[in-house]
C-alpha cells in the first residue's frame, strides 16, 4: 500500500482537517441547521440549492419556505413516483442516491477504501472479529452521498433487525479526495453498524458519519447519539423482550442529517453484484446493485 496513490492535492485538502475540533464543529452545525428563523433558513436553503445544483423537482416540497429549518430541507422526502424498484424480488437494490466509491470482494478480512488503500473489516464493525467472520470473503459496496443527494436511507432487501453497534470516532470528510488520502478512514469515523437477517443471510448496513454530520437517525430509534457521547454502544433486537423491527425492501430505515457514506456487507456466496457496479458509477435509490445467489434462494 503506497501513499503515492493519493495526490499531493488530495493530501493538502484532507490532512489539515485532522487538527480541527470535529465534534465541536458538528455541534455548532447541528444547532445552526435547526434555526427556524425565516431570514436565516430561507436564504441558506436557496444558496445551497444553487451552489450544489440540487434537483428540487423530485422533492415533495419544492420551495425553501416549505421547510421548517435547513435540516428539514436536507432530509427532504421525495415524490412517491420519483424512484422505481425492480419487479424481481431477488434483486438487491441501492439504499441511497449517490455514487459508488468502491465495490467488490472482501479478501482476508480487508475491504478496499481507494486505489492503494484497504482497511480492516473487524475494525469497521467495532473490533468485532466474531461478527466479521460472517462477512469475510463476501461482498461489499461503499456508496458516497454528496451534499446534493437525497439523504434518506432505505432497505436494499427485506430484513429483520438483529443488532446495532454505535462506534464513536472522528469526523473526517468522506469526500473522494479524503478516501484517497486518509488511511483507514471508515474505521476512524463515527458510525452506526446495523445488522439484519435477510434472505441473503446476515447483512450489515453501516452509516458512516462525517464532518458537520455526527447526527444520524434510524426509524426505530430516532437520533443515534443525541448526547454526543464517545463510547461504543451495542443494542440487541433479537432477544425475546426486544421490539421486532421488520422492514421491507425499499422501506426507509434511517437518514443522515448531513451527507456521508453507506457501506453494505453480505456474506460469501450470497449475492453477486451487477457488472455496472464500478468505482465512480452513479447510483439511485431502487436501482439494482446485485442478485441473490442460489444458496440464498434456497433459504427463503
């Protein structure tokens, strides 16, 4: 692995962020994005739409005035007919709008972060080596959400929630230049690991926080870390007295209150990605990413 795969420009844009007080900045941004003053939030929303060329024709509410605050705009809902899903029930679909950062095979407990960089599967899962064994030699896909994208996250296949693990960490940017420059980026940043039982066996959907984010939500639990604490927290949902959380393919499971990255993990010989799932390719919620393999179909 060589740092030469990251350009000097990538490093100059990325490493100065390391000295910033990530958590403090995120707290300030969290507050600012919830101010409800019209003279603050309306100009901010309009500026954001113009600067990032946001397509508001897909949104349920098209005007800045329609949103209570900036965060409501950022986590806006789409019109019901704006996304379609394959008729094939065995298709694995994109959980988000965004772009493929990397996708492929998990080899010897390592995932590709960027050209010339890989990182530990166990570290990604909160140093859970037993859980990592379920996904070793399986498939992964890392999907990057830019500021202009839709920021709700949906299920790529039906699943029953088994466990969540909140992993505290830094809040580096997850933009492409940072993934090329910062080693082990996704194991350094704050993240929520959600584990589901699905027709494809165990599936992990990992929400990775980023600078000015540090504010993720799930439909079953609300804000992931409302107190902004810094300790690992594991919650079981497969116990007798735990509330059952069953979600259909395409159903919303969470959202980012600013932009970030989603990582999907499947076990070995469970799914196969489509050939078009290559680094840099755009993806849209509901687009087919892969297909259940034979042994997964036998499991249904």
